[in-house]
């Protein structure tokens, strides 16, 4: 089937096609929100939920203790409100892009547990309450697990043990009782050990009454991702709804790299074979997302970036040209976009 080769702002709207079933979003930067920019036109047409890719991380929001920088988040929330777009906050507690002062005590010694937890609570309380009612979902905790299972031995963990985990949720809940509060991580789909740790941790938190609203599945995938394993691991996490029927899964950072993680190949050219594999992967994924949406488990899918031109995967894990999103370079939607469009909003198309 021939699809029109059109700009994202002229193509049918994926968000509209999915409305009532899935919210469709992207990670953006505030410079994308300039009214006259192509990025803004693409956002308005294609997405109804947004995340800031970097500008709301702790190192940017509180670079020094007590000095909060809110201009980017204010711009983001103004844009969301004006355009009727739902917003996600990313992120409150992370081991990366976090300011060093958080972990420092007196005279070069590490911070004490009490000091760290009180700084964490102050950060979360100040940021979440400022955007109460404006930011619908927070990635409260980001990447607190190890790929091989167990908790990441970050500075958070080394200083505070596991107590920072429920304390972060409590602080966010006090600051905005209506926000959905997530624990967000990568490789949950590909590491059974990691999915098991996540399931056990969330179950423990829920049993203790911790206000966990959902699990963020980052889903940085590749053409080589094993979809059967992905489904099995996601199902394991979805089963936690037995403990908390309101618990939701969100796909928070979706992209599909055309390289294996350890691939040292130079820039790949986009061939018909890659195109076919890419279309099949996206179609299979959105078939599965549709199933999860229909059973009430998943309601949000966010792409990590607006187009291939600006994807972080052009620079990670090494510099090479990548093609991971449905909007290509030059803002044109890809054939896979039309496959997803047909599947995502339309139950019949899935059979
Ligand atoms: O802003 C500085 C700039 O001043 C400097 O000249 C330049 C030199 O390298 O760096 C710029 O900062 C970069 C920043 O992105 C903004 O572009 C950092 O080096 C770079 O490390 C940072 O990468 C971000 C990464 O998180 C940080 O760990 C990526 O853009 C962002 O896509 C990525 O997003 C993460 C999610 O938050 C969590 N899940 C994984 C995902 C992908 O890694």
C-alpha cells in the first residue's frame, strides 16, 4: 500500500486516532514549544501527552541547594495548559543528572541518611506542589534497579538504604494527592531478573500502602528485541493490578534502534530489509499495546524524542545514524507510522 509522504503536521493525527484508548506522547525540549517551529506543529498534531527530555531533571531544577530554577518547567506547563496537552514530570529521584551537593555533608564527608532524605523531601515537595494539578504523572523514581536484579547501588541506596523509595512516593503524594506516581525503568522487558525485582518491590510497596500509581516501562528497544520475552515480563508487571486495581503501566520512553546494543557498525543505510523489520516490530508492539489498553492496563505511550533527527540514539551508546522513531528526518512520517495509525485506535484492525 502506498502511503503519502507527508510532514508530521499534515499527516493524520496518531493521538486523535488513539483517543479514549491510549494517550500518545513524545519527549520534548522547551525550544520545541516555540509557536512558529516545525517541532511545535508536529507536537500539536500528533501528541496529547508530553515529557521534558532533560530540563526537569534535578540537576537542572535545583543546581544548588535551595536555588530552584523553574523557568523551563513553567514554560512547559503553560504550553500544556494552553494546548490541552497532558504533562508528565521526569524525574524526581535518579542517580544520573543529579546535583552533587545532594550527597555531600559537612567538610567533604558524605551526607547523612537524615540529611539526604530531608533534601529529597524538600526537592519533591517544592517541585510537585508548584505544579499540583498541572503535571498529571511523575516519574518519581527513575532507574533504581540493576539489570541483573536487585536494587541499584547508587548513592541514594548507599546512604539511605531502601528507605528512600517509599519516602519519595510519600513526599510526592503529600504534595499532589491526585498525581499518578510512577517508578520508571529500562530493560524491564528484556531482563526477567529486573522484571521480577520490580514486581516484588511494587508488591511490597503496595502492601505497605505506599502511593505507587504505576510502573513506567521505558522500552528503549531495538529491531532485535525479543517480543515474546517482552510480553511475558510486561504481563508479570500487569498482574500486580491484583493488589491495586488502579495501578497502570505506561510506556514512557519508546524507541526502536536498528543496532544491537553492542553493535560497532558504522552508520547503517536504511534498506528495504530494515524498513520491513522496523514496520513489523512497531506493528507487533502496538498490537500488544492495544490489547493492554483494552484491558485497562496501559493508557499511555510516549516516544523518546520527536523525530529521528534529534533522537538520543544517534549518540548512544556510540555515535551512529539511527532511525528509531515514527517521524523521520525532515519531519516526514514513515510507513510504520501508518501501520501504527491503523492498529492503535482501531480494534478491528488488530484481528
Ligand atoms: O547541556 C549540555 C551542553 O551544555 C553540553 O555542551 C553538552 C556536551 O556533551 O552536553 C549537554 O548535556 C547533555 C544533555 O543530554 C542535554 O543535551 C548531556 O551531555 C547528555 O548526557 C544528556 O543526555 C541525556 C541523558 O538522558 C542523560 O543521561 C539525553 O539527552 C536524554 O535523552 C536521556 O534520557 C534518558 C532518560 O532521562 C531516562 N531513561 C533513559 C533515557 C536515555 O538515556
